[in-house]
C-alpha cells in the first residue's frame, strides 16, 4: 500500500526516517513529504497549498492510498481526504484529531514573516516527557520554520464523503474513553469525529512525537491500522 506521510509543523520528510524501515518491512511503500514553504520565507503559502501538495501526490500514485498526518499534519491529510475521498483507503492521525471545517492548527509567534520552532521547553511535559536530552538536541537542530499563514489558516472541507473514509487515531496518551471525554469539550471537533463512520483510537503510550521517541512502535501501529 502507498502511504503518504505528512509531518507536523516545523518538520520535513526526514522526520519520518526512523519509521520508514518498519513500514517497508511490512511490504508498504511510504512516501514522506516536505510541504511547500518549510524552511523558506514564503508568505504566500497557506494551508490550501499544503493540502494541494498532498492531493498532487495522491494523484501521482495509482490505486488507493493511506494518508498519515502527525500533529498539524492532521489538518492537511483531512483536507486531502476531503478532496479525494474516493482515493483514500484510510487516514491515520498521529496524536491529533480530525479538524472541523474552518479551523486552523493553532497560534504561534510570527518572526520576520515565519513561525520558527519555539524550542522543546515551550511544550508541556506530557508532550515531551519521552524525549531525552540527546533526542531533543538532535531533532531541534533539524527543525525548520513554517510559513506564517499556515498555523492559523482555516481548513476547507466541503465533501461529506470524507466521513466514509476509515480513520485511525494513534494517540500518545489517550485511549478511546479518554479521547471521548476530552473531545466532548471541543464542540465542533466532537461533531466532526462522531460523523466518521469507522473511527478507531489506539493509545501509543508516548508523548507528542512518537516518530522520535518510539519509531518502531509507531510503524507497527500504522501497519496494524492498515490491517483493520
């Protein structure tokens, strides 16, 4: 199966490097992406451009594809599933949830027209507790800025056929019960999630970046999701 891997904010295709061997060993063909404008001064780039980049990759491949989106990349893959629901066999969200129409990722400080990586200390301990000092140093040195518009740009969703695409949520520290309790407080996010016809939740037991802290386990969880 062709698997398109979409990184979250501040990351490029190389962020999936340690996950790829496990996917290939299971017979899949992973396609990690670097999204437009990452690491560049690109004020014209917005969420629609990121979604279009994933859709272009879908269109270049033959047959069904799986979309995997980490963190803010979840908005991107859900937008692509909305644009090509007939081509997407499954969407896998890595420590994030499907966004409702009109919502962005989050707000971060803009510096000289880009959003730089704020550093690991910016994030709560529940997100980074499993990243040791060596991993933080290694990965922080590889982070890149993202275009200023991207984190706050609203996602455009127009095709209700996306709800028929099977979805798996690989959550760092939430099982299905905990996710349901959490998402019930998020208004339209709960409505979007509950509209999906086939959605499953798997707790990874990680922080927010399992591709760095437990890549083999993440790869195995993606493979298992594809078998479901």
